[in-house]
């Protein structure tokens, strides 16, 4: 009986998985079963951490804006600033406000003062 040669599909699949795990250490880059487990684990971590990264950056922006605002106004805070921005219908997101707070603080103070003037004027006439 002659020998039957197997196809290349399974070998191609394993090679593709090995290329993914080529930078892993030890058996995680050598053994097929361990490679598949580590690949699943890596992809799960990547998916989870993409969401965490968005949350962490939002926290960072809020912290930077709050620090810049409290430096200038004694009784003013981040939450009041955002509330007043919504009242005036200014569409400045947190990322842009944080960049302004770092690069051009005077510009942020100008925005801040205009909002305070507008809100205090509305409250006094109101």
C-alpha cells in the first residue's frame, strides 16, 4: 500500500498561528496548543485594554482640565465648567480642552472668563 501525503491546509494554519506568536517566550511560541491558548488570551487582553485606554485617557483629560481651572478660579471646578459649556452650547470636547490647557493656558483662561461673564450676566438679569 502506498503512502498517502497529507494536504497543506493544517500546516498553513499552524504556520499562521506561529507567526502571530513568534515574539512570545518559551513554549508559548513553540507548542501549537499553547500558542493557540496564548493567542486567544492576547486578543482578549487587546480588546479589553482598548476600552480601558479610552477610559484612562478621558480621566487624564478631566484631571488636566480640572487642575488648570482650579489654578485660576478658587471656587470654580471642572464640573461647573462643563455644565456652563453645555449651557452656552459650546462644542469643545474634553480632549481639545486638555490640549488647550497644556499648550496654551491663556487661551483656556479666555474661554473660562467668557463663560463666567456670560453665566454671571444671565444670573443677574435672570
